[in-house]
C-alpha cells in the first residue's frame, strides 16, 4: 500500500505564479499535480497548505476516488475554482503516482490511445488587424491548422486578450489586474474586418477562432455571430457570461455560427443546463485544473444523461455485464434507468441477465437485444445510496 508520507506546495515565478503540488509516498514514489489558477494562484496554494495537505498524510495513494470524494464532499463549502483547482492538483498527483507504480503512461490506465494526434490552435494577436494577420501567418508557417484571432479595438487604448508590446500574451502578467476601457459598438465594428482580412491572407484551409471573453449581451452576440457567418469560424468562444446559460439558446435561434463555452466551469454541474439543449453549443471546453482534472468530479465516472434523466446522476447499472450502455435517443452517456425513461435503454450484452436498476424499478431482463421492463412508479430522483446491483 503506497502511503502518502509527504506533501509539498511549490510556487515558482518565471514571470508569474505557477503552483505545483508534489506528493511523496513512503516508498519514495513522487507524483506532481498542477494547481495554477490564473490571477488567484496564491489562494489555491493557501487552500492546499492550510486545509488539504494535512488531510492527505497517511492515506493510501491508490484510493484516488475515495480521496476525491473525501475532499469534495467532506467540506461544507463545495466547488468554486479555488477548491476545485486544489482537488485537481491532488487528483493529478495521485494518478501520476499510480501510473509510475504500474510502470505505464497514464493514458494506458485510462483505456489507451484512440487517436494518432489532435487538433490544437495557436493564439495570434496584435494591436492592429495587420499585426494580428502577420502573427497568424507565423502560426500557419509553424504548422498550425487552427488559429485564434484577437486584435486591438480601434479607439480603445488597450484590449484584454491582446499582448502588450513584443511579449507573448499572458492573462496574468502583472501583480494587479490590468483595467481596460470598453466600447461594445467599436468592438462589434472591428471583428468582421479582422476575419475578412484573415480569410484573404490565410485562405479557407485554416480554422479561425475568436474569444469574446464574456463581454456581450445575447442579442449583441447573435449580431456578431451573424456578421461572422460568411467567414465560417470554427467557433466563437464565451460570447456571453456563462452564468445564464439560457442565453446560448437565444443566440442559437439567430445564427449558425458554432459556439464554445466552459473555460470558467469547475464542475460537471456547470454543464447540466447546456447539455439539455445539445444544439445550443458546439463545444464545452473546461480547463482540466479547475474542473478537478483526471477524475473530474465524475465527468467520466458519473456523467449526466440529460436526455433520459436530466435530474439524476447517471451510473452504470452493472460495470461487469452492462457497460457501456447507451440511450436509443442518441445520448452518449451511460444511464442508470432510475426513471420510467429507462425503457429507452438498448442493452449491449449477449447473455440473459437480471439487473436491479433502482429501488423503484424492479428489474430489467436482458436477453440478447430483447428486453422486458417491470417497474413500479419511479421516483423523480435516484438516491445515491441505492447503488445498482447485479444478480
């Protein structure tokens, strides 16, 4: 049993604060986890040092799920970017230890590789459109097939998302946050010309992206997305504040431009409303650190099937015989059939099994691809204590 013997928070400053957690077991195996949170790094370092690390000493490093649940559920004040970034650092460090003990890269423990590569984008920015396009051409020459475009707004002294001087863009580049004056009309007039110039210079084989940084109202965002439709952007990110996610449904009613959101999310529950309307966004893209990293607070272990049961946490009915399970309506998430909508399940097992779905649904009999469901009137919520069993 690899017991956690030492835990240390390291803050380094190559131009800004980076927070790293190092856990060491009694056998000398070390695991590293990132706890950096842009602009609030020292808050996470303090949370780790004062509240989390004393709880880790003496625990079994292999009990990753148990430690995650302890740190998340054991605190009265849950969630938030500071708390979840701290949990993410612990989670990543524990997975690092497990992978080193197993002698395998972590992705092999999570099921192995499924792609030979992935699409990434470079951040091209400049104080003028011309400077941004020149920077974008450099990215294309370096091999980027997707480029995010951010340009200064004419008439404004500075713009968030644009580098100052010759330095690379860094959102946390000063001890105190920089303050920028803002004008929505000037901004809206500047983005379409930026994309027009980019298409002329880069052609149509490069994906173009843009980040609004939550600065528009839904109608303003819809107007911007309509203006950009002729240039086929890959996505427009954070067009409106993510607090009111119904705004994305309103934007979608006016434009076909793909949308992205999730940079400020720190829990699966932040995606709940968006996932009910899959047509409203193209991509939910939370950061690994504040989203609680590898275990992700159940992002992979207990995802929400909002098509079948939007108000319950989905769980596999039987990990041995009925995993994975998919809803016939096309939902990609496994589901626990804790509501009457369990009748939409399409089991993927060949042998005949009797599976108890919940306390209120008696059983589902599976025989190859035929099934029979006998249930009493189900409750609206599935109690997390009534874990599904397999007979």
